[in-house]
C-alpha cells in the first residue's frame, strides 16, 4: 500500500507503511530513527497496519484531535521540512488539532511539530484499520506487541480508543517516567 501513489518523495525517506515495506524488502531492515519510533514502524510493517505517533510534550498537540476531511485551508508542515507549509488536498483525511494538522493522508505523513524525538516523554501511538470489526483482534495484538517493545524504554500504558469511546489527549495517561 502506498499512501501517496504517484507522488514523488522529495525527502528520500520511506513514507508510511508502503515505504517501510519496500525498504524492508529491498534492504532487509527498517531505518533506525529512535527508540520510540523504531518499535511502531516494526509493528506497522509486521501487522500490515498504518501506525503513527504524536509528541504531546510542550503542547505540540493543541486541543482535541479530530479525524476529518480537509477543507484545503489547514496548515501542514511536513516532517523534516520545518520551513515548508502545505495545505492538504481538500477532501483528504487529516488529523487536525486547534493549531493545524499533526498528520495527513490518514496517519501516513507526519507533521514536523508533533514529531517524536529521543527527548519525547509523552507520546500517543495510533494504529489504524478501515475494518475495526474484522481487524479488532489484529489491532489488539499489534498494540500489545508495541507496548512490549516500548516497556524497556519507559513505563508505558496502552489505552484502546475507538469512535465509541474517544478521549482527548489531555485525558490519556502519559507514556514515560
């Protein structure tokens, strides 16, 4: 699955699940980013689920996060391009907070301001599927695996959220010491 079919990747980095799968097939390994990012990339590829993460430190995510269709006026600053501001394609699926867009194309393109770094201490990880009824067991297995991979780095808590039981980031337990 390529989240951005036909779109050139100007950063040279693999994008989303499709990019990581291609890199794994070609090189036999995933790129090393940091101890928080590496596990969710591995879980994403292993289970075939799109995965993302947001740094909640220093109010990088502001207000509630809504998953919705873009109207095209939202501000998005791509990961690794802090001086670039894009507007998501109208009708595309974005995660939006009160400041802008933490991720677009579902969670395939991360924003620079919410990137997870080695200094991040409060992180929300997102695993996605279009078929929650069919794939719920897969999401739980992937979330459990992610927690087991993250636990050596930090005291983690996995909380399952869905459209039936959403909560704003301020109500989530922190991941970290």
